[in-house]
C-alpha cells in the first residue's frame, strides 16, 4: 500500500497546492519531451533479460511528475514498486516522454528489463512472461496502490529497443472548457476553464501560422536544455467536441435504440448533430421548455492537438496559452505571427495550466 503520510497533489489544502507548485518549478524535466539529437550507444545487455515496452495511462494530478524523485510520489516510482512486487526484484523503468506534475497521459510508454527467476528454486532461470501476464500482474498491484495509473498494453522488444529514442512521433491533447459557470466537480483538474466564449475560427487560423518548421524560441520556457529551438509541428489543430462526461438530453433520448422500454429497435429517424457541439454556451443539460431546476449548464469543449517528433520545454502549454488569447480576442492572428518572429518567450503569454494537458500517443515502428 502507499505511504499514508504522502498526500496527493489533488488534495484541496493550500499547503499541498503550494508544495506541488514548488516541486513543479524545481523539476528539471519537461512535460513535453525534448527531441533526442541522437540515440546513445547501447550497452551490452544481459541475454537472460527480456525487455518489455509498456504503455500506461495515469491521472497526472495524483503525481509529482512521471520521473522518479526522492520523497515524492511519481509515475515511474509507482510502476517500479508494482514490478518489484510482481517479480520479486527491483527494476529500472525509463519513459519515452517525461511529464510534469499535473499532466495526464492517455498513453505514455516506458521500457523495463525483466529477468524471470524461479521463486521456488532460486537461481533457476525461467522463460520470460508473456505480455498479457505482465499486464495483468502489474495492474493487480497498481490497483492496490491508489489505482491512478494503469498498464494498457505490453509488448516484447529487442534488448536495445529504447522507449525514448525509438519514438517516431508524439501527440498531445489539451482540453479547454468555455462558459461562465464553474466547472463540474467531474471536470476538476481535467481541463482549463475559460469563462469567455472562444472564437474557434480565429484559433484555427492561428494554428496555421504555427504549424510546420519554425524557430520556436518564443514558445520555449526558460531552463530548456535542447540544443536547438527549431522544431517541426506536423499538426496543430483546434476541434470542438462534446464535453465529458456526456449524457443524452431529454430531446436526444427518444432517438436511441430503446423504444419507450419496448423491444430493441433501430430508429428510422435521422441522426441529429452531436450535442454539446451545436448547442449554445449555457444550454441546460436535458432541458426542455419545462422545469429546469437542478440541471447543470453545459460548457463548450475544445481540444487542441499538437503532433511532432519532439517538443521543447513547455512548448505545448505556451502555444495553448496564445491560442486561447486569440479565441477570447485578446490577441489577433497577426499578434501570433509577431510573437513567433520575436523569438523571445517574454513576448508570449503565461503558459496554460498543466491539468488540461494529456500525452495522447507515442508512435513507434516495430521490426
């Protein structure tokens, strides 16, 4: 079980929040992976070891980042503890992308070397575990330790296959919720709440300024150790999507495949456009012209997608902050062009909060 004296960053106390902020500032790791200049020479591995590539998801606000840090609860620390309990010996886990405190992952990838030794006959080497066995066993121990990180996929790879240096592409999502009302508790620390309305078309036009190969010095936080500020954004887009958790409204439910409690049927009625995307800010969930007491107003949800082989330190969050200001009208598309050409982070806006950022995918090519 986890240390009962160790609080989650999710706790509401002011002291806990200040402590999290301090750790996030002193941590040298970025929440957007810096692209490796070259793959280091791999050391000769123990031939009895099996290397596994492991994809994990986690709630970032429960951790002080992904990389192991003394005295703090981290993703790698929790994973290493689960593996230790599974195989009975310590392991070292390396991540493809390092995320700061508060940043979530839908799929971050790590690698780990495991030597399977018989517990009944110490010293006797056994065949490596199958990937599905590793996934189920490690998840078993993770669920006993808060359950805020989970292994979603496992693959056997060669001993020189490095999770970071073999990565071909990384994709990040950033969620913004627009609307004057406070966020639902179900959205706490899962998105950036923007009270103002956002101009989607203006934000999309600003994306076209930033996509491609540029010197991103204006979107590179102080402390970035990358040798060059030049990066290629293969994709930068803004999409309006239904906010989550999403439940059908009174007007949508009649078109479901349940016909007033009768037998399952397929409706012949035409499909309506996705609710939450076509609705106005402030529309009541499930509202009709009748009683609306107790019905929460919807927020509009926007997802910014950034895809590249590698990112500079805090690049995504600095870009999101500028796009948000374009959406509210504080900045124009011309201002974005000016900020990019200035090549100074002091021309950009304060970066977006960590809690809206999600590492969505790390892409590989397998032999």
